[in-house]
C-alpha cells in the first residue's frame, strides 16, 4: 500500500461547513492545534509532542490547499519542537531539574529576529512566486516568517513570542478563509484567544519572578 493510499481516508470529507467539505485532516489539525496552544499557555511540556502531531496533519492539509510555504514550515516546526522539548526539559542545563524561566526578548535577539524575518519573507515570496502555483506568495511567506520567529521565542520562553503569534494569527485567519479552510480559520481565532491567555499567564509569572529577584 502506497503512502497516498494510506492517507486517503484522512482526506475524505467529514462534514460540510459553509458549503465547503471539511476533511478528517482539518478536524484533527483543529483539535491537536487547540490542545497544543492551551498546553503552551499553561507551560506544560506535553505541548511539544502534541504540536508535532499537529504539524503532521497540517503538512497534508496545506499541501492540498496550495499553501506550500506553510506546508514546508511544518517540517521546520517539527525540528524546532524537538529543540523546544529538550530546552524545556533541561531549563537549567543537561541533568538539571530546573524549569526554563520566562524571560523578555533582548535587544540583540530582536535585531536578529527582525533581520531574519525581513530576509525570510522576501526570499520565500520570490521562491513561491517563481517555483510554485501559489496564489498568495507574499502572505504565505509573511506568516511563515512570523511563525518561525514566534516559535524561536516559544522555545526560549520569551514573553514577546506571544505578540508574534498574535500578529501571525491576524494574517492567518483571513488567509485560510480565502483558501476555504473555514474550520482552520476558526481554529486560528481560537489560537488568538489562547495567545492572549498565554501572554497574560507568562507576563504574570515574569512579574512575580522579577519582583523576587529585586527583593
């Protein structure tokens, strides 16, 4: 049995939303994605394996929708998830039981992230425009770059990573609706709400930690 035949059941419509069939892939991506973000907001390390499962579902979904940068981005996310999983488990270094603390993004990190974001967006836009049949090369590239920047911050528990996720969600919601991925678009509305929750929780922990250090 080929891989395409094995994955075919996941591509079958489960129900119809706004006259558009919704596949098992999109439903499973919805559920695993919502659970992942909720776990991140609670700083639970299980977010990483759940996130990897979510990435696998989205590879299939985005390839079908012609969102090639987003599909390729999932492979990068899987690599970063492995790194984030290790980092969260070894916050105080290898062999340490200390958890990784929430910190603010440094000025140097912002400079590198900003430069990487601009270069990445331009490079991916050109690649998609010239090498694929993507109808939204710039927006696909922009969300890809924002997501990578946010994931780096999440791996390092940088507070401002939540703002980057919120910025990406602002673009993702109408982009997925444009591609008739209505359930995924709705998922990202939920993501945004969870990002606000995560921002609030992480900020509260950081304020408490800074107060203790200043005492």
